[in-house]
C-alpha cells in the first residue's frame, strides 16, 4: 500500500528563537528547492510541496518511505514578513524570520511571593 504525507506532520521541523529572529529548519530528504514552496501571510509560514515516487507502485514489493503532497503551517507572531530569507542545502531547508521591533521590546514582570 502507498503511504502519503498528509496528516503526518511531515516534514519534521525544528524552531529556534532568539531575541532577533525565529529560525525554522525542515528536513526534506530526496527533495530539491524546486520541489518546495514557501509562503508567509498573516503571521503563518507555509511549507508545501510534493515528494514523487521514483518507481512504479506495482514494481515495489515493500516500502517504508513516504510520497505525496505535504504542507506544514507554522504560526509566527511579531515578525517582519517582508524580510524572510530561506536557504536549501543537502535536503535541509532553513527559513530565517527577523522579529519586529515590537517583539524586541519585552518587559519582564516581577512576581510577588506574598500574593
């Protein structure tokens, strides 16, 4: 039976955050940048594309690999959508999203022990 990528949380991602930016890394083995589409709108980064099978299904006896269309939607807050950059190397997609000035102005709030 064929296995598709829908609903499986693929590609798997890492999200790292610093004071200045958010960095999303996605592993996309077997794909090239032409197979992947990136969009950002209204605070949501969308990674989508398709992983195509390399052979006919009828010729395959057994497979644990996934094929088909995929999409991941990652909500982002207080970022500069017009300054997003992306790089693709060795099957790893890295998207860097700078934080907006509002996000950098975080104020710590002291917690009173006495209630």
